[in-house]
């Protein structure tokens, strides 16, 4: 999962070709994982400052 910590990158573009750069302070984020009864793992990253969230199934 590619998470756009830079809010300017949240326009739907493919982040696969965007270089990763440290640019100072970023948003406060929360990362969480849930495992359902079938063993499916879902990761969720949320920008706590504006509520932007991405989630992705990781394994099953």
C-alpha cells in the first residue's frame, strides 16, 4: 500500500513512480491492522489531522 503523506499527492495519481523523499514534518498518522475470522488481514492508515484514510487487504 502506498500512502500519500504529502497531501498534494492525494489527487488519485499512481504513486508507484513518485520518489520517496523526507521533507520535514508530516501529518500525524495512525496505522492499524485487523484480522477477520477467516484470517484476512486488513491494514489501514489514517491521517489524524484531516481524516484521509486508505486501507488494503494484506493476506488471507
